[in-house]
C-alpha cells in the first residue's frame, strides 16, 4: 500500500494533516518532497516558457518586489 499525505514538520516531528490508516507501531518508509508554492505548481497553465525555478524567484524573491520601487 502506498499513500500520499500532507504533513507539517514541527519541533522535530512530522505531523500529518489527517489520520493515517496505520496500525500502532507499524513500521513505514518515508520519502520527503517539500511542497512547492502555488505559483510554481501552476506555472504550466500560465503559458510561462521559462523554468519553474526562475518563476519561483520572480514571484517570491524580494529582489523582484515591485513595491520596493515605489
């Protein structure tokens, strides 16, 4: 069985956003994939021709904040 759930890392512990269908003390393997921002997840439907990392930098990096120019 394989499942995917969202979790938050707090104080050294991964906390799932929902209950898991596991038996008490059941051993599992965990693979971590940090969540992407919503803009990076949606870049394909925006018609963006560049890569996801460049778009992430443009939308999230304060270096490119247009309000700084005001």
